[in-house]
């Protein structure tokens, strides 16, 4: 039972980490695009 809790906890942690990484990637790409547009204009 205890091992099961550790197993699910680690899976949830990995899923949350992936979601955060994807979210940050979108944020960074938006910043890069807006920065590039400012340089072009």
C-alpha cells in the first residue's frame, strides 16, 4: 500500500513538472515573438 502511494505520488509529480515546463515554454516563445516584433518595428 505504501509503495502504491509513492508510485502515484511520483507519477503526479512528473505530470505536474511536464505541465509547468510546457507552460513556461509557451510563455518564453510568446516573449520572444513580442520582442522580435518590437525590434522589427
